[in-house]
């Protein structure tokens, strides 16, 4: 599964971002991409992942759940 979590093409990038949005071992993805950059830009990698999680998880998933709850109530 880890071999598909990359940004080599559009489909793999969307798959990676969906895995992060679902909070599927995102801390290991941060360490994996930090290792790829040889530890040079850890702050940049960490900022990207944390800002994406804040945007995706707290905004998009909460709106989706609100729509589902509204539809069935």
C-alpha cells in the first residue's frame, strides 16, 4: 500500500491526499516524505501535512457529515 502513496501522477496524488484526509497513518507519511527530502525541509513538510489535515478533516469531512445527517433527519 505504501508504494501507491506518492505524488508521481494525479491519481496517486489524489490517493495520497485521501489517505491523509482519512487520517490513515499520516504521521508515517510525514516521516516518509521527510526522509525523501533528506531532512532538509521538515518544517515545510510538516506545515503542508498539518494545514491539509486542518482544512480537509475539520472542514470538508464535517460538512459531508452535516449533509448526511440533514438528509436522514
